[in-house]
């Protein structure tokens, strides 16, 4: 039996006030094609389907259209759990009726020991879901004495492990932060100070563990305990990550194979660095000039409106940094160096505005003005 493990779609997300809905639709269409090509028997989504608890209408429409194609047209069951960005109560609305159409929303912690069983000639597979949770919720629901995320997650997983049957393959789906795994800037912390970390040890008895929350594809502890990673890069810290989904094959003997299926973004997210003039020339011939960019300018002189100049060739520059303008020495600049720096900056500004150099008289007048300003500052 084959299924695809994916997570952290964050449908409806914006990045620097730019909607990523078209980018998400682009990679989700690739996911549909993988489902067809690989003839998978199920799709597993390990949380953070939406980017926020009350998603925008166009995000709901996109998800509805996608799930209709998978469950109704392709006849492939979908098993999903809520993540920390989702509202479990809203996401699981109508779940009992939707399960009859092949959409299984495992959002109720009190039913975590009740699996979705997918029958197959290679052997039945039981899917158990542990949606995002916190210690207080678990403590109140089950009346158990616990105070940490690790204790809460361990309690839930051990309850499931005690119920699972060894005559079928068992898959655990969980939205959590496994201790020691690699995080990215785009993930919303589950708690302050690292108390949200949980151990992978309770997950060991399962044939496969489909994790969500962390955006980098990776495994932790054992190879079968895996994060599929997010569909897209959601921060510049992820520029070198290879996004995709995980194809999993199991049979009556357990896990048989794992394969990363890559997804190609509509626009990549990357960082470029250099002097403004060089980057502008590069942008004129860059075949991927519509990528989302963070630009680090290395110019050490003042530049008038660099963002507009860059966006003329790179329309999706979203963030601009100027490390070249920062002081590099540890010693504080002397008053004379500071005055000289201000004069040089004004000279550059004047050239950019007028297209010509300051005359000797203008230069002397500006220098005298700067000196008067600093003299006034000393007196005050």
C-alpha cells in the first residue's frame, strides 16, 4: 500500500503582505499529479492546513476544490489532523458525514485511539491521529497529572500504542516539535523557552510516523519518524531547503520504502547579495527575476530609492538590507570622520538628484553647514 505524507500547507498565508495563494495552488496541482502518477491509496496531511484559525474565503475555496478532486473524483481517501495554526473545532465540522466521502478529519483528542483503517491486498493499515495539543487541554480532558508538552504527547501516544493491533501496519500522525529537530523562522512557536519539545521515543513502536509542524524535510530518532516539511518556502531562512512530499510504502511486514517527491515553486524564495548596479544588470538577464527576494546591498555609499530601482528588474523584492552601510570597526568614529561621512553622503545624493557634481562653492557651503550643525550640537 502506498500513501503520500504531507503537512504545513498554510493555505491563505501572506509573506511581507504578498498573498501566496497562487503559489500554493501551483504546488498543490503538482501534488494532485503525484497522486495520479503513483496511484496512491491515501493522502495524509499532518496539520497546519490553513495559516490561521479563521482562514480567508479564497483559502477555504481552494481547499474545498482540492479535497473534492482527491476524494470524489480520484476516489482517494484523505486523513488529516489540525495543527497549531488551525482551529480544531472549525476544521472538524461535519467530520462524521465527510468520512463517508473519504475525508477523515481526526481532530478529537478523546477519539485518538480510534483509527481510520484503509484496507488493501498488501494488508490493512491503521492511521491514528494526534492533533496539536497542549498540556492543559490533555490534563483537563483525561484527568491526568501532567504539566509539559512531552508528558502530554507521551500520554496520548502510549494510549494509542496500547490499543494498536500487530496484525496490521500502524501509522501515527502527529503535529508536534520533536526535540533536536531543525526549525525554521517561519514556524510559529508552540511555547516560550523550548518547553514545547517532545521525545521521539514513544513513537518507536509504529511502522511509520507522519509528523507536521517543522518546515524542513527531515527525520528524527529513526528514519521512519519523519517531517515531510512544508509545501513552500515560507521564510528566507528556508532558501536552501528542498520542498516536497513523502511517498511511503507499507505492507503486512511494515515499512517498505520512503521517497521524497520534489515540488517546484511558481516563484522561488532566495537571497541575493552585491552592489546595486551589478544586481540591476544581473536582473535584466535573470530568467527567474520574478522570484521572491531578500536583497543585501554591499554598496558603502548612500543610494537614493534603491528599492524602486531593484524592482524595475526584480519585481518581487520583498526585503532590503544594507550591511555595507554599517560601521565595521569597533572604535567609535571621530567627529572629523563623521563630518566627512556626512559630506560624502550628500555629494552622492546630489549626483543622483541632479546628475552632476557639486561645484567648489557648493561643496564648501555644505561643509560649512555641517560644521555649524555639529557646533550647535556641542553647545546644546
